[in-house]
C-alpha cells in the first residue's frame, strides 16, 4: 500500500464539475492498494498518516501531526501509485489490487483514519476526478506499508 501525502492549505474533489469533497488545512492523501494488502497494511498506514509530524510547531519545526493540528484528511484512490515503469515507456499495473479488493481496503483506510480521530473526507472510488489543492510548503511525502 502506498500513500502520497501532501500538506495542503485546502483541497477539493470534483466529479463532472460538481464538488463532492473539500477540506481546509490538512492532508491530501492519494492511496494506492497493492494486490497483497490487507487490514494490517491499512492499520499501519492509517496510523502513519494520522501521526506523521509534518506540521510546524510554534518554533517553525515540523513537529505536529494531523491530530495535533485538528487538520482534515481528503483521501483519493489512485491505483497509478502502484505503476511499474521499469521496463519500456508504458507503465504496468499488475501490482494494483483488483477493484473490489482495492475498494474494501480504501473504505477500511478511511474508517481507520476516522477511528484515529481524523476528520476525513473522500473522493469517489473508481471515478474520473478533478483534484485541486493548495500545497503548503510544499510538503509531499511517499509512505509505504511494506
């Protein structure tokens, strides 16, 4: 499982020109599910996202987490994070979980973030979405469960 995490001032998701989710300050999380991922990987990554200290404290150091700042998370499914581009110019996606399994893990990830105390919004799974954001910093971190 991979999560590309971006610290944002705000972010929103639109589907067919209709806004379906939006957050203020917090994290935009692009989530890719590997075909071998299960609840253990979800729990690990949800904890990491919740506790990742990438927000500035009063001294200007990245020392505060999403929970410390009461920030929000916007989770967007993105199977392309599992792309293999090591051979040729066309990426392969054989590592990505099948849609049904990926949806289960995506939904569980969102549930776990909420259980961790994170205000969480989401995109619409397996939909063509337009994601807009104001990256803060910029701070962008790739997290992996394995």
